[in-house]
């Protein structure tokens, strides 16, 4: 399984000097305090794909409800989605919002796997990372975050998933500019963590700051390389920071484990954002 090339140049205008060191320091601090986060909560690669499609524009709690309905109806599999009509699928995914569109996206995804890979996810994920990423991005409704979630968490390809939390945290700490392109951020994190290792559970986790973590799942245990594990963990750790501390409004810097990396000037800027 090959990682995408890091040779693509990072934009000098949107990723600031010292960015690599800062990203590395964030990973080491969070991994040491909180340990493994056990993403993604799924039993099969197809469950990851369904979750990645359904989670667009909604909370994970709503996705879990839809997944439970799909499981109960015994259609949470590639065969299941293939053999059900879009009209039958819609009520099952209603809780995830945009249910007509999402039901059609799931049907379209299975049609894509059938047409291009003979219905085999194994064959699909055996495709080189860059080639498969292009193919996924050609599918309607699959943007970079969804494509990379599928590659990393379902296919165990070494690629980092950039989301709104990643951008907000890195931007607030002066690592990058708000206009940084998705792939600039992805390449920054992948390069910065190229030599890091999967965290071991800390002897003394920081229970004061560590949010609740998922129980290990079949997919979270199915790591195949150090890179996959590190990108998996970094995404999970940043999601926890974004969800529980680095809120869009009202960030809780004083309690956040990344507070020591925030300069006085950055803190003042964040606090101004807090008052808006
Ligand atoms: S909450 Fe504050 S300290 Fe934590 S990541 Fe956000 S800006 Fe940084």
C-alpha cells in the first residue's frame, strides 16, 4: 500500500514556516495524554463507507441511528444496498438528513464498485492510492474528505483526512492560513508525521481532559502499517480537540491540552472570536 507522494510542493503562502514541527508537537502531546482513539467504529470496510457518506452535514449520533436501521433491515452490506431500491432505502437513512440524496449516493457507490471492480471492495482497495482517489473523487457527492476517509479507514491506505476541526485548530495556532488548500493541509500533516509511531495506551491517561473514546472495533484493530495507524490516530485526536475544546465559538483554551502551544497573541485573537 503506497502513500501518496510528498513531493508536491506545499504552498509557501498558506502553510507557515515551522508548521511541520508544530503538527508533530500536537500529535506527540495528544497521543501521550490521551493514547489511541480507536477510530473508525465499524465492523467492516463497507460500514465505514456507508458511515463516511451518511456523515456529510450531520452529527455522528444521527449516522449511528441510520446505521442501526440498516443493520436491523439486514442491508448493511454491499449486497444489501445492491438489492434494495432507493425508495426502500430512503426511510432507513432518514435520520442522517438529506435522506433521498444519501440513499441515492449509496446506490451509486455500489453501482460504481460493481461496474469498475466487479462488485469487490477487495479489488477496489488493491488499486494504488492515487489512482483510487481520483476514481472516488469522480463519483458524485464524494469530496476529498469523504474519499480520504474511505481510503484511510475502510481501505487502510496511508492518507490523512482533513476536516473542519483540523483546519480550525491549525489556523488558530498560526500553522496555516484559512485559504490553505485541502491537499496542502493533507501533505503538511502526512509529511510532519512521517516518522511518528502509533501511540501506546498511556500508563496514566489524562482523565481530566480526555473525552470519552470509542471502544475498539474490528476496523480500528485492522491496521496494516505504522503510517495508516498514525494518520488514523491524528485524525481521531484532532476530532476530539475540535469537538470538546476548540469550538467555533467559545473555544475552551484554558482546559485544552494544546493550550501550551498558543502564543499570547494567538490567545487574544481566539478570545476575540469567543466574544463575537
Ligand atoms: S481550544 Fe484553544 S488551545 Fe485548544 S486547540 Fe483551540 S485554540 Fe488551541
